[in-house]
C-alpha cells in the first residue's frame, strides 16, 4: 500500500540526511495507521512540494509517547531535539496529538529513505549509471553494456543490465529489471529509463516492448525517457501502435 503524508521541512531534510529514521504518528480524522505494514511505501511532501519516497521497515505501536521514546530512543525519532522531556512536549503539542494518543496510542514507523520523487528522471538515470559497467564474464558472455531502471506503481525502483551470450541466450537490460520486479511481486510500471554506451538514452527493443505490454494493460501508459536534459518522454502505447491484442 502507498500512503501520502505531509511533513515539516526540518523532518523532511532529516529523513534525506538519514538522521531521522522513525516517523511518529497517531490516528486522526485524516489518517489511520492501523493497517500500515512493512514494505508499504510512504510519499512525504514538504512545504514547497518536494516529494520523497520511503519504505516502511517496521511499525511498532505504543500506548503512550513516553513508552515509545523509552524503547525507541530519541536519536532517530525526532529531528528537533534529543532531549527526552522536550521530545514528549513537542509531540504532544502537535495539533490534536495529545488527545488522539490517549485514545489510539502512537506509532513508531521505521522508514528507509529511497529517493526523491521530485527529480525522479534524474534518480532513475542515476540508478542506471550506477550499474552500467560493460565487462567480460567469460569467453562466451559479456554483460553491463546497457542498463535499465523501472519505477513501479507501488513506488519501487528495480534495475537490470543486459547479458550478451553466444547462441542467443542473453537478456536485455529491461527484461532483467522486469525479472527483478516480478521476483518481488510487482508487474505494473510507471516509468522506464535505459542507457547504453557513453550514457546515451536508449529505447527498449521490440521484444521488450511486447513483454511490457503483455505484463499489464496499465503499462501502455508508462512513460519512457527520450531526453534527460529536456525531460522528454514517450508512452509505451505510442511505441506499440495497433497492438495485436
């Protein structure tokens, strides 16, 4: 499941800098966290509409703020103070929190910062560059000359590199990334970036386009990067006119 939450700028920056790894929340009229689970995705938005994506690692529920801070500590839970008493006061001072905590308790949501959604094309391109590494595996196999990164509807990024072999046993970078995605239980894609020699943007081949289309009818709307500087894109549907199915 994916949650969208607002966050103050100080806490937002602390998550990016990895000095805040636990978000404290209680049930309110706008949000109920009873169903929040590990591997859920949270999209945090700050005051200037920057967005970051975090993955939930664990969720612990406590009856009081005091119990939460005793067991979780203050180092990674608050971005404003490491003082136990001040941390209690500041959490209780949040709008409606003191009364809500008395009713519903409070959650310590352990999170892992993944990437900034605001500059998602740059993030996907960066993920490709990190794994692009053309190399010889054996006298019959080379790999890493092309790299791909896909962003799923659940907010996860999966990557893959090409594997080139004798006897046509290889695999495109896109299909390698798709295999990684399917292994992790997903199949719907929002965005795709593929790069090759000299970090040049590339388009998926016909076989990859066909597989992307067959995975889900949703995928026809996925955006594929054509120009990083201008952030130009094309949809998969436009690359597959008059699809047979």
